[in-house]
C-alpha cells in the first residue's frame, strides 16, 4: 500500500472490520520488517465513534486502504476535487 501522509482513507482490516482515519506516517524498525501505522481522526462503527489524538496499529492488520476518490472511481462517479475534499473532511 502506498499511504500518503495527511490523506484520509477507508481502511479494511484483515478481520473485515472497517474504519476511517487520516494517516500520519508509517514507523519502521530497522532490525525487522515490523511496521506501525500512526493515524489520527480515527472513526469506527456505524455510529461514527471517534478516537481523538493519535492511534497506532500494526501495519500488517490492514488488508486494504481506499481514498474517497478511489471508491467513487470504481462506481464511475466523477466529482470536482473541491467537492471530494468537502465530503471527505465532513465530520
């Protein structure tokens, strides 16, 4: 996965659960292949539960990460970038 810092994604974990968050960065250990994903603005569940501050999870837990643009492109919906930005940053 090519995750861009400060970009918002819909993540799918390997267990099938989904959440939305903004990527801060990916931390790597020099001595191993272990990676940690640092996130902010973490939202999960149907009720839009939120966790404020920084959340870290093992990078290996992530199966897929899609931006709003990725999702809409698959459904052949074309929106101007400023509209996508407004939708994606709506809380």
